[in-house]
């Protein structure tokens, strides 16, 4: 299957994007269609089929039969959101926006249609084709028209390989696992990446694809719709790809790229699009091939593209009514019935989503109805929030106090039959006034549950397999996990507002299995309770590796290293600071983390060999603890696990300190030593 698909993928029709910026302009597009197509045409089997199919479609395109006007053809569409829990996990409103833009443009209803060059105004065509969200899955299940698949294959960087994304959707989507036949649905795959620099791609109708899902359209998430991660300019990509999917070449025909004088000798097989070299910008006097070019055509690359012509309409409708690539089956009454677009879809599910699920006390969350289909009444229940109940469709509600709260929505399509969706522990509200510094976490006695720690994504746990000191540390079970898998651990809130600079450090240990592994760890910080995050440190390659390549890595003491984040300054020193670790699997061993420190004092200038010269015993301690160092200790303080100072001695000035620990309750503590300008933290257990 994979090999076959890789072969097929050479008939791609690709729209490249120059960069990943959300404001990428369409004049940056370039297309690899002909390069790829010409490669494939060297294969005699493909060439025979391609020539045959292209001959058929060009012979029939000018037929003036009933299919060419007056009948609105409806095509069921399903959007598969292929995400890896990042920004590419777009929400339903962005999907609906993309679909509305597509239908608006196909029906020639753009507001700027009136501005089309007067030369081409008479040619503006309403294609009389609309795409409608399917409401039935292949097994008849009522669904929203959108499926969700979480997979590292969301990001297809490098050469195009849509087969991994199709396979992931078939195996793991949340609605129906299996084939969504390409002659029953237009399958749209919205992904993190669809090949380096590529905005979208698809195929001309071809019997090569049979009824597989490969007969679909791939879009990078930020070229899907004009809202959310999308933008108005990028939203034209979907329209352009549907043009290809309905057998339209670029206006300049089959050459490598627009703008070449040699393009005057090739054509797009459409009579009313003037011969042109193709444009990447809006030159309204483009006449290189003799006549004025229709640079506003959707099958151009110019940013001002906005219309299809009557000739293109004939070609597209011929494609829709042809059995080639299974297109004609899409518009049959039987298929409309099977995919649920024949009638007003039934109300079958109550559901909702929020703009965020983690917030701080006093903040508001925006809840949106996601019930389908056609709900007319809503009854919300927000425990712990204000308002606590509501009958609005969408609303803001405010959480005054910290806690973990359920949310439920009861909705109805007829106000007679009701369905309820209850999400337990859906909302985590952190204290707006975070925990005071210093913060020290050795994972000895912690509650590894929200809201203390949030680790819904990936394989984080507390382990006793190994530790830097004490008995426990943090672990990412990474060995054997698919490359690209993300593991996210979020903290609670901390109050950093007492200073303009804070120090953050932690111990970690990691080994690759071999030199091809590319795992990395990011540390991110938020100064607004997690609404926005910025990367503060990336440990990658040699920075992440603390031991030689090996299998089944379990760190010994010398395999631990310290990471320091020195950039928690100014804007990050707020009452509701939070941090998170984001580890991405790259084929290596498990990752271990221990002894997270956040403090106003620099405890980081101590190297490991120096650490080793300080001893602390007995550990665990009973009534006495001895701290011994080769260097003079000037001051000493002991903190409990909440970071509260429980003992201190400001005038030590000795190499050895005996601490009376008899009055300390059982638990985990850290002892902080000041030696000259340096501060060192060690931890111990009191029995
Ligand atoms: Zn194209």
C-alpha cells in the first residue's frame, strides 16, 4: 500500500508556500506539478493511462449537455484534522470558514467579484457545485463532518508523503476507523505540514486511485480558512486545489513554473482563458503571449485571484459527471443518502469545547456549543463558575476560585428530545496568586495530579527506577515511542513578582540509542497563566545527551547534568508565572528529570564535580544531619517541600555543619548552602 502510494504520489498537483508565516502572501507560491508529472511520465504504464485519461477529459469538456449548467451538484466532504496537539489542531469554526469560502468562491459570490477586470467580467462563472459537510460516516454513524486524529505524522516535513497521514487517519481517527472511500467523500486532510514549503496539494481525477482516500486534498492548517491559524490570502489555496481536483490545470498549462516566456507554447485546455505565461503577482497588463492574461483566475498564483471562467466551469462539471476518479458517484442521490447530505441532518450528539481548559482564578473561559446537527436549545451547567447555568449557545463564564470543575451541556434539536454531554474535571483553575519562591521539587512526595502538575499529553510519570538524589524522579517513557510524539508537562502557578529576575534550573539525564536519534526538550514559560507560552530553552543534540549512545539507559550519578534557564526576567516576574516541559520523541531512550529549582538567588553556578565535594549524611536523617564541604559554608537554610524556610543559620563560617532535625516532621527537605557568592541546594529526607 505504501509503495503503491509513493508511486502514485508522483502525479501530485502541488501548491508551494514560501514560508510558514501566517501572513504568507500568495505571490510566493510556486508549483511542482510539471516537474513531478514529467518524472512520472517516464513510466510507460502511467504514461499510457495518463494520455488516455487526459484525451477523454479534453474530448468531453466542451460538450454542451445538461451537465454543463442549471443543475447544482452537491459533493459530500469530510475534514480529517491530523494533529499532534499543537496549533494545527484547528477548531470547527476554522473548518466551517474554509468550507464557506470554498462555496462562496465556487458560486462566484466573492465581494470583490465586482472588481474583476471588465475584459473578463462576462466570463465569470458560477460553477454550480457546492461541498456539503457529510453527516454520516461510512458505517452510517452520525458525526460532525470533522474527524480528529492525533499522530506525529501530522508534520510531514521534507518530501511529500501523504500516505503516512492517510494511514494514521484510517487507524486512529475518532469517528470511523477504516477507508472513507474517495468516490463517496472528498477527503480533506488538514495537517501540521504537508511537505516542506507546501501549502496544499491534490490530484487530477484518475482511475489510478480507485476508491481510496488518497483521492483527496491535503492542506496545511494555516492555509485552511481565513480565521484561527488561517488568513484571507491563504484561504484561497483550498479553492485552487479544488480546481485541480476537478481537473483544472494552471492557466498557463503544463510547464514547470509561471512567468516563463516558453509557457506561451503550452495551454490549459480551456478555450476562454487566454494563453499566458502565468503570474505570481497582479500585473493587469500581462500580455507576453499576445493577449491580456486573466491574472485574476483562481488557477493563477497571483494574490488577486478570484474567479473561474465559463470554460473552466464546463471542464469542472465534466469532471464531476465523469466516472474518472469516482467523481460522478459523489453526486448521486444514493451517495447523498449514504453520507447524510440528502436531508436536514438529525440531532444526534450534544458536545462543546472551550477556548482553554486551564485558567487562573478570576479569569473567564469561552464555551462554544459543538452539538450536531442543528441544535435549537442549550442548557449549560458550570459548577464553580459565574454564571453557573445558562441557556445561551456560546458564552463566557468566570471562575473565581481555584479547583477542578465539571462542565455539562444538555442540548436538543426539537426541545422534546435532549442529549447531555458531561465532561468530568474539564476545567482546571489555578490560583492567580501562585506559590511563593523558592520552589524546589525533587519528586519525593508529590501529588502528580492536576492541578499540581498537568500531564495529559504523552508519557510523563514519577519513577523510583532511578533519581539524582532521594528515591524518585520524573520520567518520560520514550523508548520505543513513535518519532515526533510530544510529551507535555505543565506546572501550577508561581509568584515571581517579588523581584525582576528569577533563576530556574533542573537536573536531567538522557542518552540516545544511536546517532540518528533527534529527541529534544523544550522549556517554555508563561506570564499569563498559560494563555501564551514562549520558549526559554531548547536542549537538543549534544546539549541533551548526558551519556554515550546505548540501549536501556538508566543513569548513574555521573550521567546527570544541570540545565539553567537564565531568561526569567522582567515580564516573566508576575504573580501567575507557569512553566512547561515539552519533550519530542526522536528515537532515543527514556528521559529523566529531577530537582527543579526556581528561586530569586542564583543556585546554578555550581558544577557537578564541585557538587560531589559536598556531602550530606545520614540521608534519610533522624535527629541530626551533617553537611560537610571542602569549601567554607557561610550561611545555611532548610526548606520544606512547599518552599517554606524551616531552619536557618546566617553565621556558619565552617566546613561542617550539624543540623538538629529532631523538630522537623517526616518528609522531604532541601538544604541551601551559601559559599562565597555561590548557592548550592541539596535535598534530604527526614524519617
Ligand atoms: Zn496549483
